[in-house]
C-alpha cells in the first residue's frame, strides 16, 4: 500500500480528541511548574562555557591578533582562532544547508561573531578573556541606510558578487543536503522586476491615481531564550543539545563536517524558548555546533556550551525591512485597475522572489495590472530572515494599498475588499466546480470570514469616513480590515514511528523542536482518535533522539505535514493491532500467542476508548492493554511489539479522494479556498500621539481546528506580536559609527499585557484546507497581517496616512503638524 | 611591650591568651557566634529548605538559584530587569532575581515557581487549563508574579491583574489567558468551585 493511500478522509468520522476544547496539553504542567528544561538551563558534568568575539566595527577584517593574554587568563581552557589550521577559511553548510564560515576573519556588521572563540570555566571568565585579546583591524567604509546603500558604490562587502558566488557554489558542490535556500550567503545588490498585464493601460483606465510612500523599519525576533549550543564529544559519538528549530539538520551537518555516520550522532531537543523562525535562519546558528564539537574534542570530551548574550541576539532582522513607493490606479467605485510598487530592501529580500510585495495581490485579487520592482540595498546590519514570516512584505503592501484606497476614496474597506478580491465576494464557477470535482464542501470561506468579523466588531455601526469621528474622550476613532488567503506552506517533510508499548500505551517516536505551538498535543490527539485510544494513553517522545525527524516548526506547515505522518502511522497501527487481536501470532517452532478474539476477523473488530470490541456485540471486549500484555512479559516475548512507521513529503496537496494530487501538475496552482479576515479598532490621542488598539477581531478559516485552544493561541498571540511590531519595535543604529544603539529589551520595546485591547479570535472551519481533515496552517497569518493593519486604522482615525512602521507618537504628532 | 596575641576579639580588639577564652568572650560580651562567617557564605531559605552557600560578590540571586542550587524555573530572558522572567518571591514581595545580589540575601526566605508548584498552588493547574503559555519560557515568572499578587490581594479585579503583570514580557503573546487563569485560581483559593484537570 502506498503511504498516500492512507490520506483519505473517512466519511462521517467521529472524533473524541480532535477538535475538543480543554484537552490537557502535554507540555503545560512542566512549563507552568518550572520543571520544563530549555537549552539555557542545561549544565552537564564538567561542562565548559564558550563565548565568541563580537566585532566592534560595522565593516572590518582582522589582520592580526594577539591572544596570549587570554590564553593565560586563569580558567581559560582553550582559545580557538580563525587562523587555526583546522578551520582557517573553512566554509561549511550551515542552517538550511546554507554555507558559512566556521569562524570568519571578516565582519560585515558591528556585533558579528568573528575571529576567536574562548572556552573557559565560566561565562564570566570567557568574557574577561575576550577583553584581553588585541585585534588589529583593517576598517572598511560602511553604510547603514538602505537608500544610501543603493546610491553609494564605495561599500563593497565580501560576499557580494562573483567571489562569493564561487565560494558558495563550491560549498554547495560538497553539500549533501543542499536545498533551495543554500544559495543564500550574503546577498548581492540586485534588482528584480515582475509585471503582470499592462501597468500603463491600467493607470489610464483609472479615475484616480493614488501615490504614497511607505516604510518598514528594522525589527527582529527577540526570542525569549537566548541562543546556545552544547556539544559533548564522546569519542566517536558526539552528543548535541540543540536550541534550534531544525534538530535533524544538525545530524546531517555534523556528519558532513566531521565525515562520520549519522548513526553515531545523538541529538537532544529540549524545550525551545520561542524563536519565530529568525534565529534558525542565521547560517551560523547551526555552525556553532561545529565550534563546540571541535572544542569539546580538543578538551578531552568535556562538554562545551557556546553562549550568546541578549545583544548578540539582536543582530538579525526581518525580511520586510524596506522603503516603498506606491502608485495605485482606482475607479470611483473602488475597483483597482493597477498597482505599481517599487521597493528598496535592507539586505533583502533574501529569497529570490521577484514578486515579493505583490504576491498577495496575485493570489487574492483580480487586479489585472501589477508591477513590482525590488532593489536590494546591502547595509552593514546583519542578515535579514523570515521572522514570522517571509510574507510580511506581502502583507504590508496589500494592507497599505487597500487601506489607502478605502480611506482616500472614502469607501467601506469591506466593500473595497470584495470589489477587488479574486472571487467577487463569493466563489466563482471555477472554484465551485473545483470543490465539486475533488469532493470538497461547497462553502464560501471568504464571505463567512468577512461576515463573522463585521458582526464581531460591529463594523456596520462603527465604520466611518476618515477623520470623521471624535469620541467623547477626545480621541479620534478609526477602523480597518483586511482579508487574505489561508497561510501557504505546502512544504515540509517528516517521519515518525508509532509503538504500542506492553501496557497498551502508545509512544509516538519522532524528534522535533517544541517551540510552544501545541502541535505535539495535536499529534497525540490525531493518533488517539485514529487508533481509538484515549488521549492520555498517547505520548510523543519529541525531545528524545528516536531516529525519526518530524517536520520542523517552520512555515505554518508542521501540522499539515506531521498530521498526515501521525495519521498514516496510526491507521497502520490500528490495522496491525486488530490483525493481532483477531489472528494472534504464530511462528513455526518459535513463540506463539493465541488470538484475543478467536473466531473473528480483523474487520469484525473496532477500538474505542482504548478498548477492542466486537462491532456486532460490543459486550465482547478487551482492553488494548490486556490484548498486548497477556502475551508478552519481560524476557519472554510471544509476539513482536506492534510498531509502524510513516512519512510524508508535503507539497503534493491531496484532498478527500486523493485525486487532486495526481491530476494537478503544478500543485502551487491549487486555488486558495480558506480565507482569513482581520479587523482593528483604534483610538488616537491627537495631543500625545498615543494609539490605543481597543479591539481586534481575527477570523481564520483553519479548515479544521484540531486543537481549538491552540488555534486561538496563535490568533491572540499573533495579534499581540503584531501590536508590538506596529507600535514600538525598531532597532536603531548610530549612523556615524555603525553601532547598534538599542540591542536590549529595555530600549527595544516589545508589547506588554497592557499594549493591546480585547482580541476576539473567531475560528471558521470549512474543511477545505490542504492538511489532514481539511486543516491548514495558522502560525504566521495573524502576526503578519495585523502589524500593517494599524496604518489603515490610524489613517481612518486621523484622515492622515502614516505608512512608516512602527507608528510611534512622534510620527502621529508630526503628521498632524504639531511638531 | 606585650607579646602579640593570636586571639584578638574582632569586635572590641581585646586580647586573650587562648582560643577558648576568646570564644567565651565573643559569645558573652557581644552576643555573636564565636567566629565570623567566611566572606561570601550566606544562609537563605529557598522553598522552605535552608541553604548555606558560598557566593561571589557579583553573584546574582538568579545565578545562585538557577546555577548553584539548580532550581531552573526562574529564567533569564532580558538580563536587566525588563522582563520579569526571573521573578521570585522574597519575604513576601516579588523581586527580580537577576537584579538582586545573592550576598544581600543572607537570612532571607525565597519562594520560587518550583515551591509554588510543590505546594499545589491552584495557579499551576489553572495556567495549564487556560493555555496561559506557549513556548513556556516566561511562564514561571508569570506564575510567581501572580502568586505574589494573590498573596496580597486574594480577589483581584481584571485591571489589577493586568497591572500586576505589566512587568512580565511574553513574546508569544499569551497575555489574554493570564487574567483568566489567575481569576480562577483566586476563586479556588477562596473556596469556590474546584478546578478540574481538563
């Protein structure tokens, strides 16, 4: 049987754990009681600490280094220099297989780990020793502003142009697990252009042309747990404790770096204190285990823990940091005829997507004429990454354009949305036929989402023309909404084993970084319902190295990959269990055990609540525990343990019949059927410039909510992150020195509980998603969309647009002409 | 000139002929332990258990609890008193253990999230029930802050809860769930409906 044959949806399937509220999370007690262990908490016998030198210059090369004082500092155990013969100039595949120096001698931004790593008895000793190192720097010109970067040609980074192309091509040639991301090194200045239709014709057809500028300033992930890497070199069997979303990738990397079998490498995946993509996109986020492995090997196998401090973790930005120029053609009724966007990105966009910024127009609207021109400005500030997530540019652009059209034309934003959406507010004949053909429900997700959101926020009563409503408290009132498709991410691969233990409990075997999205609980829910077991009888061993790598928590797609994996494994296991219950086990001349249900066929039996019973006479029943235990005891096995394995490569979208995957040649052409709509209400104080987000409504068609409490967590959690991004988050550099000024959580403000009003999460379930049970991803949508919804809401409140995120009080007062 | 004595009282400089005489003098005249404690040795109670530990002058209470004693519930998120993740209760008040020098905690009594959980405080289960965590890294700090709030104010309003938690950062944005969890714990403590493991 092909694995994909297990993906069918079962008509009328009844769920006990799936979709249930109040399921006891598998991770929650540990986290609430303080017993959950994170990499930052781990202290092993004999463990040493390590710290890397941070470049004090925004652009410089090491031309000489005296480390003698550091080497003789009491408590220092090893000093690893970039000119060490074993690593000098060495480039290895790092995170996502992307190449990086083991330890560079060149810094492209202030704070870059460079030159030397010191290992010692304590972190303090390492920090003190680093201060004793004398470095001779060759200092180069630098640039901090992306627009400056495009204008100037005196700042040339190593990593730009042909030299680097050769380097990473060479690294990729050696790289056994190169993937689409492996071309990412230091991106060169470059330009991308994407055009659909005839942009000039579109502008001519318009009644009005709207032109405006926008900007998203530098922001980052600010993960709660600081990065760290621990390696213990147990002879030929290294052991890693990993703070990273990609656990299995470290095995591949270690195997490649040290030319050893993967089977000798052990990985541990403790709980992960946030991450939001960001850190694990940094090429060296994996390579730091090369350094700790090397140091541990040289230090007699003492474990080495490389630590980063809070400031170190601020050197990395989000891929949407850019300056934009917009030109929009619109008819008086709100029909958009053309959108042209020119963007200058800061160190991005990283992924080679020429339509970055216009993507959601293509996917959601029927605007016929689109133009996107992207220019990469290379600045000395560190790499930019997918920080929950790479769609931020797309969400910023669609929110800003639709906000301007609604507010400048004085039109209801929900009507502008429906006027321009790809399905005219209801599904087209094409979609209706598509759904019918592939056995999907005939539901109109967009309409359901918008109606639900309008009702929850009181849109019809509260919406008004821009700048029209002053509240009794003296503040200006504003409303905004946006809609989009389901979160994309049909990517992903994973595998897991499922073992029925001798006491009838179930172990799901698959390693995975738990970043807190409750997916681990959801997998147990799926396994329980598919097997007919009680939820509490199923456990996922995600922190243990079981040899199986589940899909990583990336791209809002882990559940839609691992959900299939677990379902496949559980369906196979149920069949195996019923076969065993009906037929027993017999081996010629060897062990045997009689059937637990003699005279019955597997098809006569079923399982519910961890009990196997005869379907026609449920009084004939035995617990799963009794069935597997009766015939198995210590050192005297009468039958093999029931064990199954399954895997899934996502991307091949499947459906109720499994047919679509075979018929759709290009799976990316599968239309978006599940929609999302977001609403925001604000009050703006025109005297102080303070914004209060007084109400947020997030409507997400998640297809099927496996764990509704977890879905809501991504909705309100995303809304808070968005409120933070929109109002306060900005990293600032000194233009004269190129030094970051606010790399700490006192000066880089993230939202507190007081910084967002009530959030109403609404779940819509149309079962039209691409995942199991018709589910689709939710992890990134709200955090992405809500951030740039603040601009349209403030525009609606004041009648003045402020498209420069974060929208701080000074920008409000400036826009109002008060400062 | 008399011969120098090896037995000089550290409090009044009086000299004695032997160690026993010096000890008796210190106890009877000054009401002190006969020998001063070595520098850096402190005694403090953590979750009801007494600890005698040697600390450096710059050791923080967080480092003492997390690294030396090994109670890893208190977390390091911001490193400078901005996030509340390292919160512990000292003599009834929630304090930031990363901003407190251990050497100043001699004789103090400290309660950590582990102690709160060990005492079966209802907050732990209400946090579980209401999903008041995602990645969970900041959660212990919230639980400790909430416990300190309920100790002082057994029936807080939602605004009082939000105000009390305003110094705790959660990057995952679990904030809306905390007032629910804390309000339910308050109700349980006051003899309201008992919570169920959901």
